[in-house]
C-alpha cells in the first residue's frame, strides 16, 4: 500500500472534474487489496478522521474533493477477477476503468449496456451513482446489471448489556 502525505503528492487528488476549489487532506492511501481498505477505514473511524473515496475523479459534482482527513484512492483495486460467459456475469474490483471492462467483455463476445458519457471512469463510481447514458432507454442504468456487492462499512459497533 502506498501512503502519501506531502502536499505535492496529494495535489492531483484534491479536485475532480467539477473543479470545486478548496480541497485539502492530511494523507492519501492507495491500498492494493480490500483487506488494506478495511484497516484504513477502521483506523479512520476509530480516530474520527473523515475519509474521501477517490476513484477516477471524473464526477462533476465534487464527490471526490476532500475537505480534510484522508483520501483513499481505489486506483490499484482494478482487477477484473472473472468473466463468466455462460452466465453473463463478471466479478470486478471497484477501480476497474469502464472502458477496460467494456473491452474485456467484448473480447468474450459479450456486451455491457450502460453507456455513461465518461468511459475513463471507474466501475465503482458508475455503480455508486447508477450511471446511465443514451443506451439506458433501451437497457436500463447500471443498477440493472449489478447482481451483488461486497461492501466495506466504517461503523462503530455498539454493544449493550441488559
């Protein structure tokens, strides 16, 4: 896992396609595996440190612009784990670039219908925003093509005794 804390190392992670000003953060984490992401989120949650998830930063509403705390980039969680042609399913990590995914399924003789305007985005962002596009009128938006998710939550578990 990469960890960066120098201002010049963080600069490109402080904005997205919205060009919203004022982004700042204390550090950047670039995990190589989901297990590392769990650890980062657990530490931040226990310490009360805000976390901004950073994908490809192609969003136009400022969702990837951090205002303090940690940035967690998903750029290394970019593996297409499997494509099952018979079942027409795929298992991917959230940092897979949508254009790369579309090429991979096409190479298997398959077609991924969601057609957002930005193909350099990460598939995790398209799922998070239910991205659509011109083909959504015929095929539906992204959520129509998601059959399951593994979700990592940063929550405190409270126990009570009776």
